[in-house]
C-alpha cells in the first residue's frame, strides 16, 4: 500500500487469501473519494472472477455514506446495453476482461473518453494467467490501451496480482513495457498472511505388477485418501487433472459416504439409504468448467457456508474464486508444473491453522519422476510464465487495430516498441496493403486503416472461438456446456456424461445446432472416446537448393485432423474395459503453420529397430516442443507435436504424446519418421516457423537440456512430461540424443542458420 | 531475434507481399471545404452543384424558419434569432444504420446569411488521416454559428449525427470527454415527422417524406448503403476517377441539408392546417406535448364540434378520430382544472361509444369525487365494458338509499349541460 501511495507500479505475488484484492480496492476507493473523476479499470481473466470482485468491492463501498458513493460495475459480454451505458458514464471502478477490452472498449474509445481521461489505476488480477500466446495478445491489448491513455492525458498506475510464478515482475514488465521507463515495478512478495504450518505428503501407489511396473490406480487411492479426511470432518478440496476424474471421484466419494450413513445392511432402495444418499449429495460436490454459472455459484456458497465438506474440482477452483478456507487439499496426480502445485496446495490453510496437502501419483512417467525425487517439488524455483508480445504474428494485427483507433503519425513511437521497430512494423504493414501511408501537409504523414471491417473483430485473442455445445435434459433444460473441441469426445451418442457424479446418457447429438440431448441413467460404467490424430504438411517451403541437401525438412502449412472413431466402456470401480462402440461424427480440423524435420540418414543408420526410431523421434519431438516453447516465450500448449511416417506431405496417422500409441502409426512412423511441430491456434502464430528458423541453435539448447538433466537414463523433465515414448517403446535418452545430434548436423548443412 | 529478422523470416514463409500501396496525393491538407450560396425563392434559380432536384422547391426565409421550428420542438423561452434561427446539419459517414463507429467523410451545413439567402458549407475528407483536421474546422465554424438563439436542425440527429459527431470530436482530442461540444438547442425533425406521419406512408425516411410532402423527387440519388460503398471507394484511392463517387455523395448531402429547411417549413404549415382529421388529431397531440395546449384545443375544434353533436351515431365515418379528440381535449381540461368541460367531453364520448372504458372510468371518478353524486357515478361505472368491482362496491355503499338513475339519462345530462 505504501508503494502504491508513492505512485509506483506494483506487483503483488503473495499466496491466495492474503488480501490481495484489498490492496487494489482500498487505493481505488481512496482515489475516488479524493477526486470523483478518478477511474479504475480492473482486468480479470474470466467473467466469473470479474463478477466476484465486483460483489466483494460493493460490500466495501456499500458502507460508505451516500454523498461519497463509489460506483463499481462489470462490463463484459453479458452486460445488458443499458448497464453498459451506466458503467461508462457513472462507474468509478469497472471490472472487465482482456477480450472485452480488445473488442468492446478500445475500438470505441471515444465513448470511454471520460473513463480513459480519468484513469488512475489499471488492475491486472491473476497476472500469471496472461502467458503464452494469450498473454502475448494481452500485452498488445495493453499496449493499445496505454497509447489511448496517453492520448487522453492519463498515466494510470499498474497494480498487478499474481499467483506464485518465477519473476512475476518480469512478466508485468513484458506485458506493460512502459513500466520500465517509469523506474520499474515494485515487487511485493513478502507474505504476512496468517498462514499456519503446512504438511505436504506425496503418496506413490504400490506396484501391482513387478514386471511392467504398473501401480495401483491413482483415482482409487485418491478415493481412499480423501475418504480418510472426509470421515474425520476435514474440509477438503480434491484437485483432479481431468473433468472425467472429477466426475468419477465425486461419484465414488458420495457412494462411500452414503454407504457409511445408511449402515452396513441399508440398501440404496430403503428410505434410510435414500436419505443418506441425499446427505452425501450435499456434503460432497463436484466442480468443473462446463457447469452452468448458477450451479457453480451455488457450490461456492455451499463451500463457504461449510455445507459442502469435500469438493472434487478441476483447476477451475485454482483461480481466485472465493471459497473460504479449507483444511486439506488432495491432488490426484501431479498437476504438471510446480507453480500449479503450489497454487492448488495454497487453497488449504485457514488463519494460522495447520494444513495438509496430499499428492497421489499416477503411473505416468512424470508422476513417477516426482515420486522418485520429491525434492523436485521443493528445491527448484517455480516455472516462469512467458510472453512474447513482439511476435510479429501477434504484434502486426494489433498495430492495425491501433491505427483504426487513432491514425498513427509517422513520428509516433508505439508504447513498448523502439522508434526503429515502430517504423519497421508500420512500413511492413503499409508495404502489404494492411495499412495506408498518407502524406501530410508538412511531412507529418500518418498510417491509417482503410475499409469498413473492424480489425479487432478479426483477432481472437484466445484462439478460435467456436460455439460450444449445450447439454439438454429431456425437458429441454440446459444442464451444462461443453467446449466445441470436447464435443466429439464427451457428447457422442452413447456417451455417459456425468454431472456432479450423476450419470446421463447422450441419446442424440445435434452437431449443427450444437445441442446434445441426454437422459438420466443408472450406469455402472463410464465411456472414454478414442481419438486419432492425422497431420499433413502442405505448401512446404524447404530451404532453397543453394543451401545444399535438406533431408526433407522445412516449413509450411499444416492440416491437422482429429478423428474420433469410437469409444470404450469402462466399468466403474474396477476400471475394466467392458465394450466398444463406433462414433460417426465430423472430424475436427485445424489449418495452421508448421515445421518438420525428417530423421537424418545418420540417425536412421544408428537406430535400426523401427519401433525404437519411432519412439526416439517422439521423445525428441517432445523435448523440441518444450525447449522451443521456452525459447519462443510461449506456453507449451501453444505448440503441438507429432511424428508421422514418411514425408508429412502425405497423410499419415501421427504419433503423439497425448494418446496411447497406435500400432499402425508406430509401424508407419518406424519407416522414415518425420517430426512435426505445429502451432495450436488456427492459422498459426509463427511459433513453429520461428523454431525452425533458429536452426542449430534450437538443437543445441535441446541437447543441452536433455544431457544436462541429472537423471540416469531419461526422465520426464528432459524427455517431456507426457512422454509415453520411454515407457511404451523402451527408448532411452541415448537414442533420443542420437536423433537430436543428427538433426543438429542436418540443420547446419541445410543452412537454416540462426538469424 | 530482432523484429527486423523476424519480419524478414515471416516474409519468406508467411503472407506474401502484395505490392506497395502508397496513397495518391489528394488535397494538400486532406480536407476540402466548399461554399455556395443561393436565394430561398425557387424562381431565382439554383446553383448548378445542386442539380435540378431542388428547382421546384421553395426554401423558408429566416423569420419563417424561426417560426416553423417553434412549432416543431420545445425551444428556450428567448426564442430563436429571426436572422439566423438555425444551422441545418447532416453527416455522411462510413457507418451503416446507426453504427456510431465510423469516419466522418462529408459534413454539410446550411444557414441564413440574409433574410432570403442561404449559405451551404460543405467539408469533404480526401484522406482518412485528416478526419481530425476536418472535424476541428467543422467544430470551429459551427461553434461560432450555433448558440442559445441558433438551433441545430437534423433528421435523426438525436440518435445518430450529434452523438457521432461528439464522439469523433472526443476521439481526436478536439473536445474533452467531460464537456459537451456544440451546445445549442437541437431540433430533430424525425420526432415531429413520426408524430405526424407514422404509418401514413411506406416509412418515415427523409427521401420518402420529400417525395410525399415536398414534391421533391431526387434523380440519380444514392441510398444509405451505397453512400458507404462510394465513400470507401473514394478514400481507398482518391483520384480523378473516384472523385465522381465523392461528388455524388456531396450532392446528396447538400440536398439533404436544404430539404431539412423545406421540410421544417412544410411540417409547420401542416401543423397549422392539417389536410385531414387524423393529421389534425396528431398535430394537436404534438402541440400538446410542446405545452401548447390552447393551440392544441383550438386545432381540435372541428372534431370536438362533431363529437358534441347528439344526432351522430358511433358508427358514422371518422368517429374514432372524434372520440380520440374528445379524450385528448378532456385530458387537457382535466390537467388545467376545467372540470365541467372535461366531464362534458367524457360524457360526450360515453354517449357516442357506450361502455368506452376510459371515458366511463374518468367520468365515474369525476362524479364520485368532484361532483359527489354517487348514484350517478355508480350508473356510469357499472355501464363500462370493463367495470371495476372495487369501485362498484364502494359506490353502492355510498349511493344507498338513492335509486340508481338510467345511465343514458346521466350521460345525456352531463354531455349537454346547457340544454
């Protein structure tokens, strides 16, 4: 608060429930009481978080006397038009999200003149979510915001709040580069919140098969661990990695609770049993994205009131949703990053009381790596969130938006860019007809957008937005929402779609209407859709013939197709496969940019076993993707990787780390494997292409990362977290290094030199 | 990697260069302002830049316009200046249908420079980046002209032209977001036009009204969507070929501002002497909303006379209009405390249309609370097509033991108190 009062830009990186919200709410209210024209813009990554904050801030402002009113309002896609006008005209603190700022505020900034001219504070809550490609877009939206603030004569102070990540200050400065011109950011990470001692336990399930090393199912162990806490009346949050796991765990825990309360002989049909089931249903809840907002609000309330004792959740509850204090957190599986682990573990701990975090490991190599070296969690710094707002694929379209917002004078320097880079980018756009350069009367020309279409509408800052699916019960009531990409996986006819542990069977899927009709059933199985990935690179550009032999590597446009041919039925509790059904639904297609590398002859000669080749290529692809993401400052989720058999211009079933290995794909890929890296957002963001352009530099870094790892023969850190390769193909680090060294050599010869 | 390096690489693998599209050099400062003057009388000829469309249209003299505007909108007490009562304003933008995010490309304004002469000032954009320069000049010129005694006259300007202009002024930093630039009384002609002619023609667009009421037929004119298309064509490549597109829009805009003045004058005339009963009723309602109730009642007189005639029956031609006129006049009388007159009109409506819910209820209330004749009130209330049970119960109690007179008698007495 002192730093804020001194007018400094501040990043708060303290634990959950340490009072971060008050740190921006109080200065905003103070500023408005001093000057009724003062305004604050509060940016939240999701609409729900914004609304929660508005609620909590209104409780604070509600106690003010009438003549000192401080208006707090939400401005998002769901705000009705009349309230939008009121928010612009009268609210002092406005909660919105990057999407709305990008499309609803900045292009119409003249309607926001009063707000922008009076802007005192810019609040960026949950700063750590602004990373990767999304973060790079947000950085550019903020660049445009800053330019307009300058235009209206305001220089707001930045107050950012972040969860535990490495170097949150650096993230704030890359998102708001003008901060560094103002003496840099002040980082507050000294946590004085009343936090008691926390015990962390890592549970590794027992090995059931000595030969394969398969361990007991981690969901079952999670059920056991959570039940101990449940019986002791400890308020517990169980974090699962997938939505399906949330549904399974909710159902298991309810069954356990009900069985105990209805006595050993009480069947589910008896009155006793019914009552016990109802009690269990209110004491144990599930929580995940896709539930309707009303249901989510109701579960949050039940948690705060203590009515719900145990909640199984996905990362949806990881963000700052207000649920009060919990005593224990159970993590079903390693969340994938140390940052997410501590973020979730931080959900436990009331004022000064001790808390417990239990992590139950799955059989996956990454989890087992954590099991072997639990110090991995404690000794190393949490991961850094990376953004690259200067990625041309992101930067250039946003400059067009800026020119539409206000013509860019040719002597103007855009915030966060050097004068030279500004000129470079403007001339680049003008040369391609995306901007027009207009001469001025005295050499003071400017760059403008010509044409009626809105440049902001053409940019989807969170990737493509397809209408999602609604899940309807027999009465036509909407029960839940499912993302477009997940539709074929969860809503194919015959699928069991559980909501808070209650199973519904999908009877019909109306693809065009984006509706799935379900009916409640009592099934003792759940369903898992099988998906297959096919990748093809078209219009490939190989480095020219002047640079020597290329060994089939290059860049181009990729056509990625995900097919869902069928689904498996898995019995509850035992998890045995009890049947299979076909699925006929449209494929999901992605057109994007990609880079590919054929396995060089040298590596082919050294690895004669086809399966070993395929596995080594897949492991190398994993490592390349993770290192490339680090070098390109994007999120690992922004890139995809696959290994195809033969030159990728022909269709081939691809191996990918996210699916169980496919026999046919393995055989194909074993012949002449090609590694493909592709951008995950439609149309591409230049990431894979840029990785290719790094040439030998990329491989140097990958090899250094892989060989520099302290493990014996390859671990998830060096071979990629979801690597099935090591387990399924028996490939060690040596084989992977053979591939990488050969690729490096080929890159040197091929002439894709570092630019 | 530097941005230069990344852009160079993007050039190789990404979107291809489409070839430079440097702009042609338009007018030096990107804005052209053109002035023309004309006499208000049609006989004196019209400037060639307007084409022939306006040749047969008379424009109001300054004092006539001032008077006309007073009967179209509520204006400040001091009244408009008889020398320069108003500036007629119209914008052509790149936005469609009320879309307020659009470039202002052509601004037309016209005002009186003498009792019988008008000047048409027009600004046109020759470069997208010069919108700020155009708006700054418009603001300066209009700011000098308009004020407490010189109104701004538009067609649909309340929801389109003025908010858009003000937002664009803010956008370019010409006006601060907290002030209200171009503060002056505003007459949006769409409002009285709708009051007078809603549902009495295909629509209430300016072009339609010109044809129906000004006998102004535009030749080779451009429609709304076409304007946007022409303007973009011009701005994308301002040269000798596309300037034809701009010229079409300019002509359209000049006719717009001048026909606003003519339309104001015509509407004023129709308010004074409506061409039929419906227009008479609507004009009276409009005047009543401008707080000119005396004028409104005077205008309704022919209809009220017909309503007062006991020999006419409810089914005669135009009875609905007469009944509505009676209710409007009764409402004015009630508001202004002329209770006997109000009661007479309600009773006349009850006589013409037995059971009319509004008239029966109003008359019953009057008889109960003002005239204090509960038995008569009960007769009237009970005869409504939608009687109110609570009122009936209360009146029965109050009326005891007086016998209830027949409703026809009560209505006849109150409808014709002089007889």
